C-alpha cells in the first residue's frame, strides 16, 4: 500500500471512530469535503497548512501515527 493510501485509510478510520462525517471534518479543518474524500481514497494529500488542525480535530497524539499501517484499528 502506498503512503497516501495508508494516510487516507488512517484518517477515514479515525474520523469514523469519532463519528464525524467528511463534511464535519472538512469544516473543522477549513477545506472542502471533496478534498477529504480524495485524501481518504489516497488520491491526494492535505496541504501542509491543514495538518496541524487535522491532528487536533482527529485527536491524534502524534502525527507520525498517520503514516503507520492500521494505526487506528
């Protein structure tokens, strides 16, 4: 699995654990729902400036967890 897909899967899993929709996540970090969708599919990555807010909203202790396979299962 490539790194974008790993990150996307981890974001989708963590978002689901928090019972957030893609729209809610997008609004919380200041991007579009379609960007969240593309990231979760592994087709795009978030702009660097969105990462700190993403980590905060998803309540991730260490952003490196995003790179670990199945980090939130």
